[in-house]
């Protein structure tokens, strides 16, 4: 095996480690030998043609390997994954090796043409696309079956031989980024382009959305303050505020699509062609022929999956929703009981008892959320979706519905069954502020504390006064492999989604919600940034062109909020007083206004273009060019054919 | 000029005329010479490389020209316009000349590989893409300015030198088609594939939609009959019928998308790449640089257009809508006045007077519709849209809104202001049946009579007992050029749209509406078929993958009908009787049910996939193949680069 490494070193003297592969302790020699051979093997022989080196630590070889690639290999990989880069004429084009000279900042000796995140993404892509040829199993592990075309890395992961693959941090870049991002207290935008270069588009887009959303909430917050301070509860001001909020929420969601297009155009992902999606690691089935690719791979009947979704998952989710409502009813009973108890025997103990139901309910909700989350993950995985994207969508839908109900059901109950506006305002404020404080704690204070502890631990371990910058590669890898894994933007978006619900669903009852949301989001940016840079392993960059299903979720919330706000306004005593004679007229007016607002929302969503005009023009230009190129090619062919 | 024709004849001995060009009488010789030269010139010299011949009639040359093309030229043209054809392995692929052998039914001597409609479409495309090189004007007409890249045919049309271009009928094919289509009374599907081969996809899709829509209405009609016969007005049956209708209308619109995908996949248009759209003939502006193509062409500021739309067109449309409502109010006043008059002096004259307001109103509506249509066309053309598609969308929107109001405003007024269900049912029946009879007359009897007259005229002119089949080419051309021009499917879809409104908006009041609609549509199929085959010039085929903006229009109508039906049911005495104590509860229940139904509709639209699974698989397969091909190409390149 030794000769392999030396061979590599002679080929690429300045080997730059990009990705770490950690194998299970005690992995068999023959497996390691086979895997490294496949990784370094020539493309023509079905290898990945990457570079690999074992990490040599003080304790000897620890089954940790560093993966890198030559500059040329990375450029060819960039073409394979379809990276889009800026050209010298400022247009964005898919990078191809043959046209490399036309790209901005390209030079044969400029190793920064591709960002480190892009290089790591390419290596990940190449590793995942390393496929079995005629191996029947992983050498040394007869139970880990292979078939031609099966991704080797995915099989290694599912059979536990491969513990993890993760990209390495770049200490220097990270320090620069964290300084400009959250290092100093400043008023200004986040360095989104730098974030994108370091963490990739998905994460940069989340931070872009978080920032945009915070800015977009400011008008609502500013208008909300005088309503709270002067207790403006006149009919006209009241309705104006709610109407503004409802239309504003449509506008901000439509404008976000435009901003998202601007960002992702600049980052190249708007133009990036969707790659063919491979089955997700957990997908299983009988070996058959995929009708799309014609390749042998596990096949699972779509009807079976539909049956599982509609006959098991759907009833289960409904049951959970029912159970959650049932728990809520118990809470309200308890609350009533505590109130009665307090009235009967007024004592310190009884007034303390008043808080008990809320605390129990909060704890139960948290527990239910956790259990449900596991159940949802289990069910969605049991549904056996072929694609990761479809798995994600089904999981998000399940979790979203349950969280929505858990967070808002009690508020809906108070508003539309108990008709108690005062209690609603109070509960809303309590829920919003509590959840924000809890989240801030879990996301900001906890990470801060973890980081402190981890710094102490590291210092102890290295037994020296070296700063982070001076850590040896082995120390860095050992440190990073112990860090937590960032599980994606799901929880971060969910938090924003629920916040949007608090702000918009009952906006006319509690105008201060937007103020709290803005304040929370400002610290959220800092705590999330800290989390990304210090707490978690570096995540692989994931190119994306939009925030996906979350756009739909936010839009649905804004439609629901039209309904709730109209009912709330209709129920308010100020509006009630305008229809002293007939409650009927009141209800009909409210229904009419609601339908009008919904119609306006849909028309606005239809009229506002999803992409700004200049992006549209640029996209049309690219499409026109490719059509012209095709035509030129055909013309040449035609001329030749007609000559014959 | 003479040598030109003989030259052509020698090249292509069996010249088949496909498209007719009619120039204005007295067009200058130099213009004709220049135009024919440009049409026959080689592609390399910027010509269209087509064949052209003057039509020689008994009266000598009449400025009518026959255009054709060699078989090879048509095949190359098929590649240029991006025709998609079936391959030997039953997959659909874009035709390319180099891969011609892999296509089903292709043989070098099989001149039926391309249908005549496809050939005509190719010739139209080539003619329209014949562009000015460095001509500053059309020779002989200094006022008809040209600039490099301007479409010559479009300039000839706008300056009146070119009277018309139309494709020639194929007598034999037409006879076969009309026999299988409407020639015999039979129960069965229309020959959609044959219609598509002869008239192109847009028209075939209209007939497909008409047929599908008729079938889809049958369940509603069948369920509606017992309601009418037995006068079932119990609460439960009543609500069931309405609910069924509302959900059914969502289902049929979603299923249509799937059927549309199946049809257009088979016809190849689902896969056809959108061509770059040229400015529409009426578009004008200052000569500038198109930011997309980089070519010199008229440019018109988008802001100016937006101003025209929002500051002139929108207020004008609103004014017209207001005026239409005003006229409706006058009609109701007149109606009341006539009723009072009849009560005061009961006589034969006074009972006749009862009908006068309705007749006047019907006539006024018809006049208003006509005037408005002209105004809408004028305004939309004045808005100066660059693309035909955008012009069409704005025109359709304008006409749709006005027609919707004109047809349904009086019904809405009767239902929701007068609360007179009996009058509503009566008016609905009158309006529906009258409009159907009028349409049937205008579309079926009138064409039949026109055809008879035209047959007589033709017989007189040819002074012989020759059948149509034996007509000489000159006679056929002269006959066809006098026929009316089919202006597109707009009016046909509009009729179906309004019918859908009559059936769905007030379905719970008049269950028989669906029965009348079904009966009407069966004859409609025959009359429309007759119209296409006998009354109008053959239209150019227009490839399309869906029914475009009409899908949206029908979906909007089905959303509105949820609202109207819920209100109607809420107002019915049967439902009213269920809430004897509180009208409030009634209104709230109705509102709740309406929101539930709307939510179900949106969820159904979201859950039902727009394309059937097998079409999805086929599309995915094609995409996968093209990605694989690209990858292979890159791999080859990579292997070469890495060798260096």
C-alpha cells in the first residue's frame, strides 16, 4: 500500500486535503486497499481519479483519510457537476474546460478560481458517483452486497464501514469570514457572497432570507409601536393596520422571489442544470430495472408507497393532530380548575398553582414535538422514497402541520371558541417571548458555552499556548471530527415560519409581535453565524436556486392569516359597534372583505413578476444564444447536405 | 424572371404546391422579382431556399404564387423548427437530419414522413424568418422601410403589398378526414390524431378539450336529471349535488392537464423546445438594440407600456364594466316598469310589452360585446406588446372579464340582491338556451347555408359537373382564397368558458344546465368540424403543448363557483329551516363550509400530478439520456486532457 502514497506524492507534490473520510475502527485491510485503489484509479477504469492519504497522528494510523484532487481534476469535475461561473463579458455560463480561458479570474496557476467549498462539493459528488463495476460485495464484508452501478460510498455508509465524510475547515478563511460576519458589532448587511463562498448556496440563502425577512418586518414593527403605545383602538386605524399587514406580507413574499433570483443568478445556481438524482441511501427494494436509466437498481412499487402514505402515514398524522388537540383541551380544563382552586382558597400556594398548567403544557408540547419528530422521520423513511428531495418534502409537510397545530391551536381556541381577546393577547405575548428566549438560549448561549468548553478542552489536549492557526493538520482533523453535524436548514426555517405565524396570524390583536420578531432576528443572525462557524463541522456546500417548499409554506401562512385577521377584526367591539342593529350585516361585510383581500392577494402574486426584468433579459439572452448556436450548427449541416 | 422558373422545374420536377402567397394587384415587377429571388436564394446567401411558381389561370398571371420545397429542404426545415417525431424504439425525439434513419416510417423516398400540415408550418416559418440583409426598403416601395434582420414577409404584410399567405387544402385528405369526423352519425371518439395531422395541434387540442369537457359533464347531467324530474329539494340531496359538482369541476380540470400531456406527448409538442419569439407584426418603436439578441430592431420602453396598461387600459376596462352594470340596472328598471304597466292595464299589448325589456337588453348586450371587442383589440394593439403571446394574453383577459360580467351580472343581481330564486332559475334557463340556440345558428346553420351557396356558386363558375376532386389547381386556389379566415380558437374557447359558467356558477339552482350543455356540445362538435373543413381557409398548424391561459380561466371560474354555490345553498329555504333560531349560525356554517371546500380544491389541485406517471418516466428518461450524452462527451474530453 505504501507505494501508492509515494506514487501520489510524486504526482502532486502540494497535496491539499479537502475532505476527510473516517472509516470504522478495525476496518479490514483488504477493504481499505480496495477503496483507496478505486478512489485513485483512472476515470477510464471506473475510478474517481482523486488523491487520498492516510492521516498520520501521534498514535499512528487511525483510519482517517484525507482526500484531495489535482487542480486539473477539479476543473474537469466542475464541468461534470455543471458549475456556472462568471465570464469575462460579465455573463454567467456553465463552466467547461475547453472554454476555460473565457471565464473571469481563470488562470492556469490560479488555484482560487474554484472556491474551497466548490472543490469540496466536487469531491463529494465524485465520491458519491464512484460506482461498483462487477463487485458482488464490499471486499471483506460479504453481507454488504453490491451490484453494477451501485454507489460504493452509499453502501459503505449504510453498512457502517464508513463512519463519516466531511469537508475540512479553512482556518484562515473562517477567521476572515467570522470577523466580517459577526466579529464586530456593526450596522450593515451580512457578507452573503463570502458566506456563499465558504458554506455554499443553501446556507447563504437561509441567511439572506433571514436578513431580508428581518428588514421586511421593520415597517410592520414601526407601525405597530404607536398602536401599542397610544392604544389606538379606533375602528379606522385598526382596520388600516391589519389591511396593511396582510397586503405587506404578500408583497414581501413576492419580492423575496425576485431577490432570491438576483442572488442565485449572481451565484450561478439559477442557471445550473438539475442533475439526475440518485436514490437516497436509505432506499431499498427488489433489484430491477429503473425505467428511466435502464440500469439495474432497487425498484419499489409506487403504488405500495402511495398505500403506505395514505393508509398509514396520513391516518397516523391525523391521530397525532387529534391527540395534540386533546392534550390542549386537558390543558384548558386544568387551567380552569387552577383558577377555581385559586378563587376558593386564596393562598400563596394557590397563586403558584395558577402557573402549573402552563408549565406542564409547555413541557408536554416540547416532549410531543420531539416524539412526533422521531415518528415522522421513521414513517417517512418507512415510506421508502426513492429521492432525497421527495423524502424531505414529505418529512417537512408532516412536521410542519404538527408544529403549526401545536403552536397555534391554543391561540385559535382562545380566539374563536372562548372569544377572549385579552387572554389571546396575553397568551400570544407569552408564547412568542418564551419561545424566542428558549431558542436564543438553545442557539446562542448554549453554543457559546459549548465553544468555551471546547476551547478549554483543546488547550488541555494540545498542552501548549498555540492559537488555532498553528494547530497541525492532525490536530485540526481530530478536533473537527468530534464536532456536531449540522443537519440542514430545516429547524432554522421552521423557527422563522412559526415566528411569521405569530406575527401575521393575530397581527391585529398584538401589534408588538413584529417588534419582538425583529429584535429576535437580529440576535438570531449572530447566534446562527456563531453556530455555523464554531459549533458544527463544516457542512458540504449544496447548490440551490430557491428556498424550495418554504416559499409555499410562508405563502400558505399568509393566506391563513387573511382569514384569521378578518374574523378577529369582525369580532372586535369597535367594529361590532358599527353594526348595532344587525349582526348579520357584520358577518356578511367581514366575509366580503375577506374574499376581496384574498382576491387582491392572488392578483398581486400573479402580477408581480417572479424575476426582475434584467435577470429575465439575461436568461432570455442565454437561451437565445444556445438556440442560435444550435441553428448555426444545423445551418452548416444543411449547407453540406444540400451540396451533395 | 422566366429562367428562374424553368431552373426550378429542372431541379424539382414534381413540384407540390403547399402555401399560397397573394400579392396586391399592381405590385411592381421589381418587387416581385426581388421577393422571388430572396425566396429561392440559397440559405448561405440569406435566402429561404424554397421553390416558388406563379399560378397560371385563364386570366393570366394574377399575382398569386405557389410556394413549395424539395423533400430534403423540408427535412432540414423540420430540424430547424424543432419538430419532435417518434423513433423506431417508440420514444419521441427532436428530429435531426443526421439521425433521420432512427425515426419511425422514415425512408428517403417516403414523402409522407412529414404531414402536409407540418410541411406548411415549416414553409411558413422559413418565410417569416426571411430577413432583410442590407436592404434599406422594399424595392419599389420607398415608404416600406427595412433594416438588417427585419422579417421581410412581416413588412410586406404591414405595408399591404402582401395580401395574404395561406396553406392549401388537400382535397383528398380533407374528404377522408371529414368522412371519419362528421360524415356519418356514429357514437365514438373524434379522430383527434387525424385532425392533428391535418389542422395542427392547437385545433386538435381544442376539439380534444371540447370532447373531454362534454364527457366530463355527463355525470353532472345524469345526476341532475332526477333532481329536476322529482323536484328533490330536500336539504341533504341538495347539498350533496352541489358538493359533488364543485369537487367534480376541480377533478375534471386537473385530469384534463393529464390528458393534455398524453395527447401532446404523442404529438411531440410536449417535448418541443420553445422557439425564440420574434416581435409581432404590429409592434413598432424607435430602432435600437434588443438586449437579448443584440440585434437592431424596434425597441419600445416597457415602462411606457406599463403606463399605457395601468393608466389607460385598466381605467377604460373598469369604465366599460361600470357602464355594463349601469345598463343592467336600466334593464331591471324597465322590467319593473313593464310589469307595473301590465298590472295596471291588462291587455294583449301590455303582455307583449313584458318581453320588450328582455329583447332590448339582449340586443344591447350583443352590441356592447361587439363594440367592446373592437375597443379591446384597439387598446391592446395600442399597448404595443412586443410578442404575439403577450398581446393575446392581454386581449383575452380584457375580453374575458367583460364577457363574464355581461353574461353573469344580471344573474348575480337576481341571486344576491333580489334574492329571487325562481326568477334566477328562469333567467338562467332563458339565457343558457337562447345563447346556445344563437350560437348553434351562427356556427352550424349559417355555415351550412354558406356552404350550400358556395357550392352553387362554384358549380356556376366552373360551368360543369366536375366534382370537387376534379377541380384544377387554379380553380381550387381561386376558390380557397375567397374563403373566410379562421381567426383562432379564441371564440370557441370563450363559448365553452361561458357555458362552464352557466353550468357551475348556479349549478345547485338549475341542475338541468349540464344536460343542455352536453346536448349543445354534441352538436357543437359537428358544427365546429364542418366550419373547419368547409367554411374557412385552411389555417396554418400551430404547435402547442396546452390550452394556455384558458386552463387558468376555467380554474378561476371553478373557484368562483364554490363561493356562489355556497351562498345559494345558504340562502335556500331548505337550509334556512335547519337554523330556525339563529341566522348568524347559518352564515357562519356556510362560510366555514365554503372555506373547507376551497381548501379541499387547492389540496386536490396540488396532490393530483399534472402528468401521468408513464409520461413523467418518459420525460425523465429523455432528460437522463441527454445528461448522460453530455457526461460521455465530457469524459472523453477529460480523458484527453488528463493524458496530456
